């Protein structure tokens, strides 16, 4: 059969259903996916080192012959050790292999091999633990790939080589030639050949530069297309509105940041192009007031507004708070969630269609077919990264190009926001209302767990509530000894917290079950809630004052900050306790950083620099295509260049309709598949 980049991975020799299933775990489904699964590093076999000269504590490649092999030693069930003595003309080294019976059996005494690993021991007694073994005739840079259990670097390398040979270098170049010339970028064919099998370090670097620029350029182009499309759309210009009745009814004075953001949003809504504004601010910064003011403005202008929240309990919380604020000012609020009866839903649908409900707050139920608005002018979505662009678009289609306001409690560094939200205007609420007490945050190891439990018990005895969070749901989800939520809850209920009411919340539960647990916690029927990160996006429980997080090293800093934001919502001093036995200096510096500040933007900048955007959210719910090479913190210069070039190209050819841009447009849409809302 003829083969193309879009051919299914199963059609490569040696890739059947079983290996294809392993590739799918790495998001590799086609030959193109495989070729864009780049090495995370290389082993340089060009200049092997002598054992005597090789530096301790560093990765080394040794060319040595096998002198002696020990018998298998069984340490415990499931773990066996093999020791191999190797030598060159300068010295000897002892290699230790774990559960590697076939690897050691294949080694021939007096035969020479290349061994790659970290050298430890002393100057007189050098050792390498779990080295990789290569044929002594190999040279050059060998790729090391991100893996999943059952797939080896060797397997991936063989499949990549086969794919490149079958395609025969026939890659359609989609980047404009003037771009390639201006930045001295190599061709796509050269880039894919050199990134996987680089003839030299310089060519590997050239390949990376081309593919990194390509990635950022396609992303910038796609998101910029969204913005350009929005700017030519005709929206609903709202008449000037007096917000003073609302602002004077507040029991507090808005912060400067809140006032500025409200002004920006109201100015947008007065224009004839649809507003598309992201309001980002830390937990407790007062984003809801901005939503309230914008909804009030839309209603006073003679239109309707809608707010979509990710869960029923959050929708109800918003409804309770916003209706209390707006109903006395003559704004009729409605609630639409999946749990309403059929008759209740019909009545809400009728009131919306007739224009009797001014401001409707709900869940995904707002997207259902029977929902029709009378004059929808404003759509607000809460917690942006829980909704894809496609869902925002679906709700906006309930009106005629309504204004969009998106609220996010995930503080995003400006660098990342420039790329992620190129289709949005951004407002930042960068100050907290006065009187909020920062949450005290402490890092301990498991030897102090008993004291931490005593601290929690003292607060429960005083009538307060607490969360305890652990990373996994049940054993078998990962082969690790980490605490799991189900086991942990049982241990606590049967042990130190036997006299308290303990609840359990995790991602495998049905939505209805989660709602019931959170409601019981809200009402105080549960004193201690054991949970996974499903509590990250949150419901206000002002009485909850302690957040204890097990295996804290497993979470990104921004995720930990979001979890910490579940407490500190009332007038009582709140506390966040991080438990970790990690000794890794980098991990400890991350966790100590969280203890030193409550500033979400500072934390997210640190997290982005150290973990990269892929881990920034903990999950990939934000709709941003996974970046394979670019680091939006360290590659800032390339980000800005790519954005400039994307903007320049779209000014020349806004819809990428010129014949020479057809391949580029196809590749852009392919990369952004799933983000939704892009031009066809």
C-alpha cells in the first residue's frame, strides 16, 4: 500500500494491535504523530571515555570489555540483581543490572561494548547502576525517547527509521519559503531526519530550531486567526449604562483592579464587535463582582446575560450570591441545571424565550437544544480551562455574536497568556480585597504526620472543617506505594479520625455522587473530606480552615495553589499543610516557594519556568495543543518572533486562501484540531 504521513501507525512493520495500543498511550496514532514524537535527549557515543578519566557523579559512555559476570542474586520477590565487572586499558568498573537477565546473558566475556550511565563510587572503585548497553561499533548521537511501559527507545527508533525510509523524504513543505530564508531554517524533510538521527550535534540543533519555530508559528497563526475572525464579526453595541445603583448597594468598596476591569469590559460591550475578554485573578480577588457588573450592564441596556459554571453546585453558589445582589435592583435571575425536573426546565426555557429571565445561571444545561434566549447579549463562563473554545462558541451561538466574558482563577504568566489566549483580550485583577488573611502554609515530612493530625483534630473539635488530599484514587492506577484516596479515607475513619464524620470524593465517582458529597460538606454534615484534586475548582465552604496534602511533590505548584485556595474563605485563620518525604533539592525548593508566598502569579511563573506549560495545569483541560519542543518561559524570544510573523502573514492573507498557503492552513487546522471555533 502507498504510505503517507496520515497512515495509521499499525501499518508499519512490527506494529500490530498490541504495540499500536502502547503508542496510543503516547498520543501516537499516525506516522506523522510518530515522526513528531521527538527525542527528549541524546546519548553521544562519538567519544567514549576511559574508566580512569571518567568523572564521578556524571553521565558517561564507557568503551570496555566484559571481564566477569556474577550469578543472579534475588534480593526479594520480584527483584534480582546481576553484577558485571568490565575493564579497559586504564581501570575496572563494576556494573549493576536490575531484573535484566536477558541483557546480562547476551553479554559475552572478553567482548567489548559501550555502556551508558551515571558513574558513582570512588576513584579506586567505580560503579555504574543500570547502564544502557550498545554495540561497540555504534557511534554518533543516539536518540532517547519519552516512553511508556512496554515500549523501548530501540523499538521507537526502529519504527521511526522505517517510517522515514517508506516516505522517502517526500514531505510537503508548508512554511513559506521567505520565512525559511529569513530565519535560515532547514527544510521539513531535513528537520525530521536530523531530529531523530542527527549526523552531528549542530544538525540536531538546526532541526530543533526549525521544529520549535514551526510549532510556535502554527499555534500563533491559529489563535490569531480566531481573533481576526472575531474582529470582523458584528456584535451588539450596548448603550451607556449607569452602574452606580449596583456599586452603591455593595457592602464594600471595589478594589482598584476590580474597578479598572469593569471599566475595560463595559467599554468593550459598548463597541460593535463582540467582546472576548478573559478576567484572570487569584482565588478571592473578586472576579464575581466583575461578572455581576457586566450582567447588570447588559440587562440595563435591554438585553439578557448568561453565566455557565462547570458543576451544578458552583452554578447554585453563583445563583445564590448573584440573585441576592441583583434581584433587589430589578434584575430577574434564573437557574438552569440538569437536576431540575422536566416541568421546571420547560418553565425556565419559556421564561428565557419570553425574556422574563434577565440573567440565567447554569451548567452545560444552558447548551441543550431546547434553550432559546430572547435577546442574549452577554455570555460569561467560569473557570476558563474547564471549557474548551468549542463550548464557549456553542453558548455564544444562542445569541447573535454576544459579548464573551471568561473568568479564570488560574493565574497565568503573561508569556503563557500571550500564546494561550491570543484570541482574547486580558484583564488581570492583581490585588486582593482588604481584610483577607493569607493562608499559612507549612512543609513537613511523614515523621510529623501524627502532630499534623492532632492539629486537624483540634480544629474539628472547635467546630471547623478540613480537607485532606492525595494524588491517586485506588491501587493499580499506578504502580507506586503512594497513598490512595479510598484506602486513606478508610484508614482515617477507622484510626485517628474514628470519632469524626469522614467523607470521600474522587474523580471516578458519578457527577451526582460528587454533588451529594460536596453538599454534605457544605452543610457541615461531613467534617473531614478526603479527596483527590476534583475539589480544585471550588465551592465556597467558609468553615473549612485546613487543607492537608499528601505526597505534595506529585502536584504542580499552580495546582497546589489552587487546592490551597479552597480554604481561607471565611474570617478564621486557615492553614495548608504539605506532606512530602522527597529529598530532591529541586522538589524541596518548589514546595518551600509555595510556603513563602500566596501570590498566584509569582507561583505560576516559577512553575512555568521549572515544569513547562504541559504540566502547568496538571491536566490538559485548557484546550492548548501540547507543545512538544517549545518552553514558553525560556523560548520567549521565539514566541514573540513567531507571533510577529503570524500577524504579518494574516495581514497579507487573512484567510490563508492564497494557493501557496493552502498546505500551511491545512497543517494549522490539523495542529489545532479540538480547540474548536477555527475558520475552515
